[in-house]
């Protein structure tokens, strides 16, 4: 990994630390009386003087300021005084629009807000309301939170406005709507015909939402009535799909069969549950069929849509490039100094190790950064990008998996950033789906675009790569990964899974994060898998056991 100086982000607001506080909401018919009791010691007041000599309060918020600001906002919201509630925020226009839609479009009435125990400037609260549409109605309950900040312009304490204040599933620009769903529900099936539900497989919530968005109108179902999140432009750009929050009447679902294996999906759920911020994908290398996808966090499908630096797992692609160009060969001597400077950056190996008189295979297996950085001067700025696209089918934004996915990014870069890309830093971004596909390309000998729903279902065309590696280059790449699985940084995790196997570990530095993201990608026979544990540490110790367990479970 390259080491470089990191610049901390300047804080614009300073929240207060608030002492114990007890709060209750007493709601009447259509009205509520919001009362807060207790508090804590207020911070010393600070002021600053503007050009017009007007004193503007600065410094940390006091407990009283947090309490009264939350009171003013929540009381007005509960009682339907939208303009007053919006005025208590730092973005009154956006707040007014969403709070107006809360009643008009989402059709929520009888709102009762009950605050919990504050933590500093953050005030949690619960929401209870009734959703009504024509003759249908259902209760709704959920937890929310707001944060109080000080206005830089006039020093007033205000609610820091984001759409998530109204509902935690909302992102800025999203709205809540109750009505007949434009998209009928779907009944998703695994490869054996069993039903896939988020209750059984918690990681599949976002996947099921994506299947409904793409196949709901094609699968033969009829729409029901529901309260749902309608995504705005920013969410759509991030490939987030509309989300159902409450069904008032069920539609008739159509049926969509997926490629998921029930046994491997269950195993994947169990494995990621062992670590925070873990994600994994398992696929069949010879076909591209996705057999399992799981994330320990269920709000975003990092396994398919994540965009993270892949660290040293990228050295698989870089090695194929160096071998193609005659710049490296498995058993030939290859430099691995402690450090190497390129483009003004000084790159280091882990703990500044070096391999004197070693081979390229030894450098790959031990994940020597400088073995790759030292070749940067012999490469063109677009060489790595072209290799990723032409051989591994990445970074062309044309995958059609069946649900939203990110297809990896290997941008053309120069100087130090180009060198950093060779070891999976710089501007390179991947997710477990991408890196599982890389391992699959190595073991199968050709790129097969991963897919969750067979292309025959809707007649879509899968992405292809323009060429394959030469037999010699492919053989050497497999030997590098086999040796790493047997005797390198992946050996402990892959123990007992040989001999038809290969692996690569990775660790990717992230600014303002104490531990790196740990990566691991591997294959065993016709199965390929990859995983990441964000902020977990070295990939062999974190993501490695998850991936290896699933390769073993797949037989």
C-alpha cells in the first residue's frame, strides 16, 4: 500500500454534550403537547462580532438550546404546523416540502412523537401514526432521530435538516407516497424453486427491492396499495430503488427465479454475521451464475454496489498485465525493495519488508507492493485500464446482473496515481462481485459476466470481454494464485482446500480510518468468491475465513 499524508476534514459544526434528559409527548385528538424536563449544565456562551458589529453566538450548544430547538420542531411537526417546523431547521424550503408531503402524499395522520434519551446534540424519537388510503388504513411505527447544530450565519440553534429526519429510509431528494403501487410485487425463487424472503435471508432485502423494480411489471403480478419511498435523482444515480415501508393491501406477486443457492445463501448469511461491515459474493466461474450474496449491514448492498479500493487483490489484474508485456514471469527474479518512489510518492511494503534476489512468484505471494510500483515507468497510463476492460470485463459500465450493480472502475491515471492503481489504490474502485468475477476469470480462463437472473428471462444481453489471456499468461497467473493459497498470505485461510485452488489477499488504506479494509478473493474448482471487511484489518485474517468457509461449503 502506498503511504501518503492525509488531511483531516475541517469540522464545520460542534455538537454539544448533553446531560440526562427525560421527555414525553402527550397527544390529544389531532393535537399534542410536547414537554421536556430535566437537562444539564449549559456550556459557557461564546460570541463573535460581524462586520456590522452584531454579536453572533458561537461555541458549543448548551443542553437548553438542544432541548428547546427539538421541542419547537417536534411540537410543530406533530401539530401539523409545517411552516413553523420548517423554520426550526437549517433548510426551511426542503423541510417544508417534505413535511407537507408527509400528510398530503404519504397520507399520515394522528402523528405522535416520543423522544428518547439524547446523546449530545442528537435527539432520538419514536413516531406513531396512521396511514389511510380510501377505505384502507394501517398503523405505522418507526424510530427517528434529529441533530441540533448552530447556524454559522446568526448563531441560532437549528435542526440539521436531512430527509432522514422524517424517516430513516429517506435520502435527500426522496419522498414518501401512499397509493396504488406502480410496480407489482414479485415472488423471488432460488435456483431450486424455494421462496426467497428477507425474513429468512436478511441480506436480500435490497436485492428483492431491485428484483421488484426490474421485473415487477414483467412477471405477471398486480399492484397493491402501499406506503413507499420514492427515490429522487440522487438516489437513482446511486442505483437505489423505491422501497415499500407498509402494505395496506397486498398485490398479486409475479414470479422471478434467481440463480441463488439456498444452502450457500444461508451459509453466507451466517458468515457475514460474524463480522461488522462484511460483504461476500459466491459465483459459478464457468457460467457467471451468482450463488450467494450477503452483507452484515442490510441497508445497502455493498457486495454488488460498493465502490471501494480493492488493495492488493488488484495485483491479479496487474500481474496479468506485467506477464503479457514481458515485464514479469513467475520464476524469474524480480525486484522487491523496501520502498520505491514514483511520481513524487514514496511507496512502502508492509513493515518495510524486502525480498532480496526473489522471484515474481515470491513477491506476489507475499504481496510486495514495490514489485509492482517499480514497473510503473515501463507502462502507459491507460495500460491497466485496457487490461481490466479487455480481459476481465470491468470498468465499462455495461453489466446487466438483474439488479443494480457497480461494474468496477479502473480510470486512466498518471504519475503517482497510476502507480497506486497497480496495487489497488489510487482511483481504482471495486466490490466483492467484481473481485469474485476476477477470480472466476482466472480459473475458467475467460470472463463470464455475473448474473442473478438468467438473461433468457427478459432477453437482455450480457457483457463480454474482447480477449482472453494467452495460454502461457493464464497458466502463470493460476500458478501465482495457487502458490499464494498454498504458501503465501492466503495459506492459513485456504488450508485444506487444495489442490485445485488459488487466492489473493488485500488490504486497502482509507483516509481517517484506523484499520484498512480487508479483502480476499479466491477460487476452488468451478467456484469463485470474494469478500471485504471494511475497517477490519488484513484480508487474510478478516475476509479470508469468510470466503474460504463458503468455498468449502460449496463442495
